[in-house]
C-alpha cells in the first residue's frame, strides 16, 4: 500500500499542528511548518508527495513558495488553502493549482483528505482509508 | 467634484477595502484554527468511542486553551474592526494618536508581514490627543507605511511615533534607508489628502525618517 507524505505550510502554527494530527488520524503522514524557509529546508531532507500551502505567507506568497519547491522536488503536487476570497486571488490560485485544488478556509478535513488522495492517485492507486475516526 | 477630489475619494475607498480585506483574512484564520481544534477534539472522542484509543486529558485541555485563545484574538480583531469602521463617523473628531497608530498597525500586520517588515509603535504617555479628520489621518498613516516599506532600511524594521511640537504633532515613521532620495518625497498623489488634513510631510534624512506635520487642533 502506497503511503502519502504531505508537507503543510501555514504561518498559523496552531492550525498546522491540528491539521497534521488530524491527517495522521486519517492515515496520512504529514509534517507542518510555519515559514517558507522551513518548508524548503525540510523538502531538501525528506521526500513528500503533496504540499498543502497557505496562499498568504510572510515574506513570500504560497505561489512563489511553490516555484521554489518545484525546483527541489519537481514530482510534487500542490494544494492551496486560503482565507482570501478575492476574484484575483481565486484566478491566480486556480491557475497555479487547478480549480479542484484551491480550497477556502476553514477547510473541511474530509474534503482536504479527498483532494490529497485524488491528486496523488495519478501516481498510483489511492491508499485505503486507515484508522479514520 | 474635481478629478483630484474623485481620485482621493476612490483612493480612500480602496484603503478602506484593503484594510477590511486584511481584517477578514485574520478572522478566517482564527475561525480555521478553532475549526481544526474543535474537529480534532471530535476526532479524538470518536477514536476513543469507536477504536478504544485512550483519551489524553492533557491534549483536550490544550485544544480547549487554543480555542479560548483564538476567541480572545477574534475579539481583538473585531474591536479594531469596529474602531476602524467608526473612523468615518465624523468629519472632525478628537482622537488618541497612539491608540489609532496601534490599531492601524495591528490591522495591517498581515500586509506588512507579507513584505517581511516589522512595524512597532512607540507609545506616547499620555496619549496625544489630536482634533483631525480621523479616517483621512489613518489613510495618511497607511500611505506613510506603504511608502516606507518600499524604502525600508536593511533591518526591515519601521517604527511609528508621535510627539507634540508646539501647536503641531509630528508623526514620524523611522527606519528609512539612508540613501533614499528626498527629491522623490512626497509622491504627488498625496497632495489632496495632505490638504484635507492641513498637513505636510517631510523627510528627515538624519533620523532616517519621514515625518507628517499635523495641526494639533484642526479647524472645522
């Protein structure tokens, strides 16, 4: 069974901590960071399948972070989460990630899990749900 | 209404919209944290009920504390939002300058963080009262900050402070790069806003600051 590894970046640390734990309870191994620098550094150390990135991060947008991450890990898939619902932001986000992978906060965890499994499914069959509450 | 009036009005609305969007973003974030924390409590309870996984009381306490913290944070955001919204109530009003600088710098923190710039307000004790056009003054402070972010020193730290000088108030934004050309300041589109506030702005290269000079009691 193929396990999925997720790297989550959002400057709200408490959000990252809770999301990492909730994904783990659903059989998805995730690490969380609150800065762009930490995300790139971790990516150099470990292999991830999917990055879940906040659009608005300090010093660098999630879209800019994606470009840096792709240079280190070209195989990675991206899902964006945002609290910013403007049309311009929506246009940019959907252009970067595709409409289905641009999610608005607060994110429904089951939807996020479904999107993570869906986006990785092209690399192989999605794993069965394991240990879900 | 002249073309210049219209541009100032539209710029003012744009400023109001930008601050409102920043506030809504902050509210979304606190809601998200509460959503995930409450969701995790639910997950842990379901794991205990359905899978016999022991519930860790310490973790539940932590999650409860997180939710309480976010409610307090939300309360602060809404208080600032309310204060900002009321800035358009009166054409002229006496306001506390430090309190308003702190309010605005908090509201726009997400925008300054995005640029990697830290903004600190040096409080005046007691706060300096100023009779002015509250909304236009906040707009000017934002213009000063936005300009300063484009010309910030390497340390990327700006400080805002006010001091009384006779019958005027000097509102300083420090942390400007030493080599910034004074000729480029102030930008022409600020002219009408400065007139509305009976103010002028200058560059103090020695202090690496830009300074807005405002009347202490603006005449209606």
